C-alpha cells in the first residue's frame, strides 16, 4: 500500500521538477536571425538612397501581372487551397 502512495506522490511531483526552456536563442543562427529581424523592423539600417520604380518598371510589372497564365481569382476559394478537389482527381 505504501508503494502505491509513494508512486502517486512521485508522479504528482514530476511536473514540479521539470524546467522551462531558458530564454534567448537556442542556437547562434537563431540569435543572428533575431538580430537581423529586429534591425529590419526598427528601421535602423535603412538605405540612405530611396529605391523607387520608374514608370516603365511599373508598367512592365503590371503587364506581367495581367498577362499571367495563372489568373488571380476574384475571391479566394477554400476548396482550392491545396486540398483535394471534389471531383476526386
């Protein structure tokens, strides 16, 4: 009977002995990525030269969009979001 109580107490105390993951990046790569994302979001490293598209570049981009072989649908259909089609194809 004592073994039953001891096992129950051990199982109840088990979550108390576990520790959370330490704060901060888990690898040097993650730390570097987080620093780059912070710089990007804060705007601290913005270019002093504004980058603008010329009228010809905007026209070419619009033509490419309109002549695309994959037309942009008027509305998003949930059925076409990578799932199986209803026709069983």
